[in-house]
C-alpha cells in the first residue's frame, strides 16, 4: 500500500471529530448566551476564519481529534470489551470475563470506576436499550455453529504452523485462549493484499464512530453543566439532552457494528485461506 500524507484514517479519525467538537461546543456556549436564539442567529455569530488562521484551526482540530480518539479507545472501546467481550470472542461463542471480574484488581477497580463515571449516560441507556429491550442483537451476535467450527479449525491450524503446538510446550487449543485475533490480523494483512484496503477502511470507520460516541457523551455532560446547574433547564433542553444521549447510543451501536465487521473480515479470510 502507498503511504499517504493525509489518509482516510487521519480525516475520519482525527480531523472531522476535532473540527466538529470545536464548533459544536461553541454553539452550546452561544445558545447559553442568547436566550432568544434561532438557528440562523447562532450560525451568523459563529466565528469566521481568515486565510492566515485556517491552518491554525486545522492543526487544533487534528490535535483535539487525536486526544479524543485516544480517550475513546480507553473509555468507549474498553467499556465495550468489558461488557460484551472482544468481537472475536462473541463471534466464535468463546467465553470472556464478566464485566465486574475486571474490578478484582486494584487497577481494574480504579479505572473501571473512572470509566463508568465518564460514560455514565451511555452506560445507562445501553443497559436499558441493549439489555432490557434487546437491542444488542443488532451489533452483538455469534456466527453459525458450523462456520465457527471451520474458523476454529483453521485458527488452530494456523497457530500450529506458527509453532504454537504441543511440541513447543503448548496444549491443544491453547491458542484459542490467547490473543489469537492479533496474530490472525497480522497474518491476514501480510498475506491478503486484496483485503488490506477494506480492513484499513473498517479501522477508520470504527475509530471515527467510537470517537463520536465519546463526543456526544461529553456533549451531554457539557449541556447538563451549562443549563441544569444554572437553573435554566427548560423543556427544549430536556429534548436536546435526550437527542444527544440517543445519538451517542446510535454511534455506539455503529462503532460496535464496524468493530465486529473488522474482526469478521479477518476470520472469514482465515476460513477460506489454504493454510
């Protein structure tokens, strides 16, 4: 693959979330400062940038995007893995730790608490919509049992060819309990050039959606702080908060969908590969 100075991943993963965050949070401030706000009035009061400041706003957007992307990986993605397991696990119906098993260590307890505080609105709506109403079937589902058997057979065969076998001190099937998906995707990326672009696009998309999930969670807290704490909690603000919360869950489901697609692509390539 040719290296690009500014790739799709850079654009979707960093620049777009960064510029969106700058303007969206600015709009919230303008609404707070203008009691008789209209959409046209708010747009007219947004700052316009001259040519000499465009490069600065691009740089700021890119940097903010990097911060948000990393933050979403240690909050949104971590939460999804703790609650639903890695896609490679639930796709193949493999066991994974219970959510609260991660709290047994000091590090897990501290970070798990911090993570839940940050994404508390998302965790609540995810519990009600995914667990109680069953929406999780849209983004967390396993494969057909016969396909699972084929994929696990091919995974074990690949791991055996790589030396993860009894002759080297490993038990049969021990690779299934390791971080096998990391090995699979390195193998797939090196040996299936036709799928590299598709895999890279999936990474860009799920990173983009994961970051926007965090943005809308933070926006929820930001709106709540600006209006609820200042005694200006109107019906319009309640509707706005509800919409922001719902959008965060929609982005979360979309992130989970492409996280699953990225993993499934690698597993299916292994399934048809002549290992």
